[in-house]
C-alpha cells in the first residue's frame, strides 16, 4: 500500500475564500495536504516536512502595517513554494520586491496573458492566439511594482503588469507566485 503521507503539501492560509478548493484539487491528485494558519508555529512547519508549500490569498493588504507575513521557515524549508494572490504579494515583499496599493481593484473573472512560458502555466491557454491567455479568478487590490531579485515576470493583466513571478528554473528551490486562481 502507498504511503499517502510520503509526499505532502502544506497550505499556509491567509484567509482566502478558495483555500479549501486548492486543498481538494491537491487531494484529487492523490497527494496529502493540510491547511494551517499563516502564523502557525515555525517549528511545527519544519517538523511537518512538506514537499511543497502554498501561500494562499487573503483579504488583507500587504502594505498595511502589521499585515500577515509568511513565516521565514517557509522560505528556509528548501522546498518549492507557490504564492497565490496575497501569497504572491507577501512573497514579493519578503524576498526584496515591492508592493503598492493598486489603482484598480480586480474582483471576479479576468484574463491573464502569458508573456513568457516558464513551467507553471506552460501549454495552458483558454483563448487561441499569441500570446496565450487564461481565464482566471481575481480578488485583490494590491500589485507588485518591483520584482524580487532573481524573479522574472511571466504573465500580466491590464491592471496587474506583474501577474506571475518565477525565478529561472536553475535556481532551487522552485518558487513561483501568481496573482490569480487559475
């Protein structure tokens, strides 16, 4: 019998309305995952030993004083990290980028244009044409205005020019961030 705990994913939840959906999709692939609050004890994160960490979205603004941050243990774990929405924004700030309040809030259906293929979205498109584009769900107001060192922008929307950030695949661990729920 296969050990379902051999490969496990940890979702650090910042209060996203879709966190349970992410967990369900991961589990549908036969991968064990747990959802923990963003401020969970870093020692327990290390002891859990995830193969990857997802930083979910949430209703807060990363530019507000005292807003939630990912625990440093997430970045020190040496595993792939996927930041989604708020997770992308806090990841960008914590890794040396910059975030500002958006001039235009996005909520609901949106279209993301994939400007450079780079792993996460390769081969995916909902609309024909070049560059490819995806129909996604947005729910945020902040935007990344300066990309952390070593990351590149691989997707955009009209309101969010830095919609997906990924480091070159030669930089382990593989960290990636996306502003939407694909």
